[in-house]
C-alpha cells in the first residue's frame, strides 16, 4: 500500500486496527472490476485503506454514514468522543471525515454519502465489486445493512464484515449473525479472516 496513505490511515481517528485495515485493502485490490462501497465512514480510517485500493484500481469508494454516530458513540456511552460533538451538541463526524479524506488526497476517489444506509439503499441500482459492512451494531441495523447491500455484490465480488466475534464474550452478536446469514445462504464463502474482519466472496450459488 502507498506509504503516504498507510501513515494517514494509521493516524486517522477510528476503529480499524492496522492488520485489519491492510487486509481490507488487499481484499479490495483483488475484487472484480467495479465500485467499492462501505457502510460506516466515521472519521475516514477504513475509507483511507479502501480509498487506496480504489485509486490503484481506477474506481471509486462510496462511503455511507449519517455521521450522527452509533449507539456507543453517544454522550455518556463507552465510545463517546467529546471532540466529535458539533456546535449544536450532537455527534457530527462529517467535518473530521471530510478533512481526513482531503488531507489524504482522496477527494477524487472517495464519494461521501451523508445519510442512513437503508435510505441510500432504497434507490440503489449500481452493481458493486466490494461491500464493507461496518455501520450500526444493533441487530436491526446490521440486518438492514445485510439485506440492503449484499444483493448488490456481483458474482465473484466481496462482502467484508467487521466486528465479527464467534465468542459472545468478545463482542456484540449482530455482525456475527449477519456473517452467519451470508454463509448459511449458500451465496457467500469465506475467503479470509483477520482479527474481527471476515472477507466473503459471492460464489453465485445458493
Ligand atoms: N469504519 C470506521 C468505523 C465505523 S463506526 C473506521 O474505520 O473507523 C460505525 C459508524 O456507523 C458510525 O460513524 C455511525 O454513525 C455509522 N452508522 C450507524 N448506523 C448507521 C446507519 N443506519 N446508516 C449510516 N451510518 C450508520
Ligand atoms: Mg468496526
């Protein structure tokens, strides 16, 4: 991965350990032709890893987030960051996301979509080479992301899911549940795992 982008990703605020970010980048490099899409931009950390791959491949990354934070980012919750509160007292990660992408030089590669994932999906019709699910971790949010976006992954394309924990003691269930749904559907097969990242490929059967 481009050295400059790698350092930018490492210092960016967010929830993407380096080994998982690099695995994400590698997976995006080897996906079929076509655009990439992620749900869960936050402050742009994963978008730099995926944007690096998109740039090398001459494609774009659609990065979806309403930028109001998930449950765990709200004031008083475990992952709240007071630096990410706007003048109106609400969580707003878009200014930091935008600056991060600008400073990384990825403005011509990353397309920010500031809206909730199911709303964006409502009119979506573009086949996707690569989808990364890293949005809300409630069961309803994870199910909606899976149902909204998995159907748009082309044959041979990638569905990557973050925060998948086999052991409930290690973390919340919803990402694991949708990972199982993907595998059990018979339409996706696991190709690699790094930390809590699972990389699946659409096999076209099922
Ligand atoms: N990928 C990021 C981390 C994402 S954190 C990184 O590399 O650091 C999860 C993000 O999902 C939060 O920013 C939150 O605002 C967003 N999110 C949660 N539910 C969402 C929904 N329904 N639609 C769009 N974004 C959502
Ligand atoms: Mg995550």
